[in-house]
């Protein structure tokens, strides 16, 4: 069995993740990374900035809202991603639509149990149809705007009654989630600036000019895994299941459908595409300041080979990564932005002077790029709280 050591994995990370050498366009970056995380709206911009030469936030906005070569959609692990349009159908079929049957059953039960309708399925079909009609008529609309046209969307559902985490949720949230998971609607422009997370919704067929391409579930899973391994390989079976959110059965079926080879890793057996066994040359020294939830730091479940012992400082209790400082394929610290806009760094291990200088230069470049914008990660980590206290 061929062995891929940690040094080779770090070299691959630097090159394949466009951190040791940048892409020309944001589309190239999103393609290479098999999507850019977008649950926190700031993340996708900072992830693109770290990978695209001379990137400005308007580049991504033009790709998303004018050229529409990229689209923001639900994907792996119920997470939002910005992906190229050709990947959208693959991701939707392989990961998002799997969620539809249980989510629909859960919503129907809540509708009937809480007295909104005796026949929940009939009621929901009518609300979905009216919602889609309203969106096709308007082109795009926020949930609040849709509720004025479809009053049923304003109904409230109670969950977790008697529990500390219980509360109410507008049924519009559930209905729009279902429509998005089925690939029928997509998130359009935000209401505010590029750091806003209040999106308008639009019908997929009118926003992209056509419905998502139809692709079989097995073919979609195989294609998604092939693309992911080309950037993130080698990876273990646990890494694959975690990143995709698949069951072991689904992951094994996708592995069997593509040409892969087992390789030895320091943390077990991994998989590489059979045509990707040649070593990747170590790139020139590099550093990067990556944002919270960046796809690189969130790319694997088994992270010791690049994260070391720093998880407690850089991840929250739910497994969400905060902003990280990287050097040559490994995490060396964390960063945050002060109220005055300065980028502050805490290194968690010793580095040589040349690396320290590169980190300082990157701090300055990031602060200049952000300008008056202030970045507060949605998920706060110990080191982020410490640096901003």
C-alpha cells in the first residue's frame, strides 16, 4: 500500500486549496474547493479573498447576482455553500434532497398536531403552490414580503414545548426550507450589504434560466465524491461520511462507483483517486488567514495532521471552526478583528522569523481589504473571545 505522509498531505492542501498559489477567478476557487461555505455570509467573501488574486467583494456579487455563474444553495451537512451552477444539481441531488422526506413528514405532523389543518398534506401543497406563484410573479422576495401575499406563511409552530430550547418558528421558515431543499428556489440578493444574511428568494428556473439538471442519486454521489477527493484527498472513510453527511452505506456506494486506491495515512487508511497518486511538489512557503468555517479547516473530520492540538482554542463546543492562521499546510494560531479594525493574531506555536513576518504582512493586507467593515464570526470560539475581550 502506498503511504502518503503528513508532509505530502500538507503540500497537497496548499496547492489544491489555492492557498500557496491563487486562482484567477472566484468561479475557479469555488470549483476547486467543491463549494465555499456560506452559512456565515462573511465567510464566503473572506474564503474567496484568500484564494483569488486581486479579489474584491464585488467580484463575488457579480458572479452570484449578475452573471449567475455561482449560486448559494443548501448542500453537505445541511450547510449553505456557494457553488458553480454545474455543481448545484449534483450537490442538491447527492446531499440536499435526501433531507426532504423526513423534513416533510416532520412538518406535516406539526401542522396537524397543532391544529393548522386536518389534512396537512393538502394544506401544505396549497401553500407551496401559492408561494411559488408569488415568487414567479415577483421574481424574488423576502419571507416577510411573501407572507403578505400568502398569509398562511405567517402561522407559527411551537417546538420543544417545556424545554429550555423550545420556542416558536414561523411556518415560512419551514416551507421555504423545503422548497430550497427540493431545488425549487434559491437564495438571491441579501436585503442589506454583503455581510447580511437576510436573503431574498427566487424560483430556481427563472433565477438560473432553467431548472437544475436532472441527475440520478447514485451518479450524483459518485460525481460529488470524485470532485471532493481531487481536492481533499487523501481522506479516510470517516472524513468522507462527515463532510458529506452521508451514511456509511451511501459513502461506500459512492466509493465503489469511482476509481479509487487505498493509501496509508498516519491516522489510518485513506482513499485517493487512482489517477492522482503522483506526489505533489512542496510549494514555496505560504501563510493564510482563513475565516470562520472556511472549507479547508472544515474539510476533514480527522484533523490532527493539520490542526495539531489546537482544536480546543479554535473550535466552539458544536464543532464550528473560528478564524485560523495557517502556515505551510498547518494551523498555527487564530485571529480576530478589533473594534478599531485592526487584525489581531494569537500564535499557538513557535514559528521562524520569516513565517512571523509573512503573518504580519497578511494581517495588514486583510485589515486594509476589510476597511470599515467589522467582522464578528457567527460562532464564537475561545481564542476569538479572548482576542476581542
